[in-house]
C-alpha cells in the first residue's frame, strides 16, 4: 500500500494541475474575447460616429451651396426686373444678398468641419473656392448696380461652378454614407458574435462553476473526514502519552527513592563500584523522570489542559530543589543568585530550570553555572556552560519540538521536547526565554515576573540589581552562592547583558 500511494497522489496532483491549467486557459481565452469584443465595439462606434459626422458635414455643404446659388440667382433676377419694369425691389435684393452671404459662411464652416473629420482632396477644395469666388463677384456687381454684368456672370459661370462643386461633394457624401453603412454592418456582426458568446459561454461557465463547486465540496468533505480522523488519532495518542506517563511515574518514584536510600547506606559508601552504580541509577532515573514529565506536559499542552497555580516564590528556596538532585548525580553546578520573590508556578518554574540544567549537563561544556539577578523589573535566570554552543543554522528552530540536525536528533538520548516545553512554560507564566552565545559561553536566559512584595534587602537595590548604600546597615555580599565549591564565575557586571524587554528575541 505504501508503494502505490505516492504514484496515486502524484496522478491526482497532475490531474488537478491539468484542470487548473485548462481553467486558466479558458479564462484567458474568455478574457481575450471580451477585450476583443469591447475593442471592436469601441472601434466600430468610433468609426460610425466619425463617418456620420463627415456625412453630416457634406450634406451641410450641399445645403449651403444650394442656398447660396438660389439666393444669388434670385437677387440677380430681381435686379433685372427692377431695371426693366422700373419698380422698387431694393429691399428684397438686399435681403437676398444677405442670405447669400450667410449661406457662404455656412459653406465655409461645413467644409472646415469636413476637413477636420474626414479630410477633403484638392478637387473639392478648388471647386469650392471657385464657386464661392463666383458668388462673391456676383454680389459685388449687384451692390454696385451692375445687374447686367451680374446676369451675364451668373449665366456663364454660376451654374457651371455649382455643378462642379456639388458633383465633387456628392462623391464625398456617398463615400461617407457607404462607410457608415459598413460600420453599422460590422457592429451588427459584432453584436451577433456577442449574443452567441453570451448564449454559449454563460451556460458553459455556469456548468463549469457548478462542477467545480461540487468537486470542492466533495474535497472539503473528504478533508473534514480526514481532519476528524487525525484529531481522533491525535487525541488517542495524547491519551496514551498521558496514561503512559502516569503509569511510569509511580515505578520511577519508587526507584528514585530506593536509589537514594541505597546511596545513604554506609555499606554502599565502602564499595566504590556499588557507589558508582547507585550514582548511575540515580542519574538515569532522574533523566527518565524528566522525560516522563516532558511527555506529560506536552500532552497537556496539546489538550489545552495545562493550568498554572501562581504564588509568590523565593528564588533561593526553589533553586536548591532543582540543583540538588542534579549535583547528587556527580555534576557540579555553580549557583550565584540574588534573593528575590517571583510570581510563578512552583512546579513549572522548577521544570523549566531542570530542563535547562539537564540540557547543559548532557550537551554543554564542563563548566555549568546558574546565575540569577533582578533586572528592569524582571527576574532573569541564566543557565550557562562553556560548550561549543548551537549551530547557527539551528538557532531559529531552537525552541521547536523534535529539533534535528540533518538525519540525527540534536539532543541524543532525549525525545526533543525539553526546549519547546521551556518556551511554552515560560510564556505561560508571563515570561520569556531566549538563547545567547557571548564570550565563549552558551546561555539560555529565562525571564519571569517579580512578585509584588520583595525581601527588605532587595528594596535597597537599583533597577539592575546592584545594591545601593543603606544608612545604618552594613551591605551584604551582592550574590548568594550555593553549589559544589567550583570557582565562582566572573562578576555579574562582566557577564553578557540581556536585551531590554522591548527587544527580546521572538520565541516563535
């Protein structure tokens, strides 16, 4: 089954990728068609508008030319009648001349618009100029009472120039009318294509969307089933870990107690081999007990069932409870801690310090020290060793579960939960934890809140934990030391300083 699962999964992925590629291709084609239709409609609409405007300009030019010819001829005819029959028609002649000039202005405006909208060739322009100059000359003759010359000019050139001009402008008008018809036909074809696409694509898209929604619902249901199954498996695993941890705790407690009784037996002290074996039993039992505690804590964290019982704790009373069992296994630890009261959970803060010390004992250097101090309203405990430190490529994942370096676990002989539990417990108690490598020392720093009420001697210290002189009282030593007689570490002011609270490294 395991050999066939990867090909089936790869096949499903390829099918899914092919379906998504087809969907993307179809969407791209549809978008292209939509843009093409929009462009075609816009182009066709613009063409219809331009040709229709040019057609209107040509019709306007024909109208103005017709009016100008008619009014010029009418004014010439009235001038002849007035001269032959001797009656007064001067008012009518003047009105006809005025109407002719207005018509000529309209003609010039129409030709200018036609030139701007569609352009006109030299034939149209020259015939228009010839026609307008003939009309202007006739009007000038009429205004100087030379009606006979106006009549002769009108008979000889006006009709001919009018026919030449109108013939040229009619060609332009017919061309623009044909272009309007062609643009309308194109718009009609585009409309047919658009209606077809709407009638075809909309149902197709609806069917495709329906199929995709159906498949997605099926996948979602499958994922929900798988999630429920994984949750049940996880719950069963957590219950097993919790039950196994509880079951292991009882015999471990018995073994640990009996080992300590044997250690205190005088007959054991007289036998070096037996004393060494009892020490090994105590050390291994201590490590196994820590692993069981880590497993139980992890199970409670995953189940959201880990609770804290906060109380004011004395640091100098809690540290020996953790350091003592480790030192009895043969490892010397230098402890230098300032007295202070912290607001924490007793069992959890012991577990944090114990995990860090056990980690330093197993994987650190020969020299191990625990330094505690008050700084900036917090209490910091630094577990330091002179070992090689953590590889740079693992520092970002240092507080994750089951940390490995390549194919091998980073912490051999461990389940790989200690540092992740330290982070979870420190943050759960309102504090933080981070890693430092300075001046050849590997440091894990735990910061926890101070209690509201502190010992009276701590009130005489400044914000960095240094003692201020108090009138009438002799200052005690700045650090309280417990441990195994190892040379004390350098003074605290020469140790690497922690970052301020607003610049703590992220634990996530």
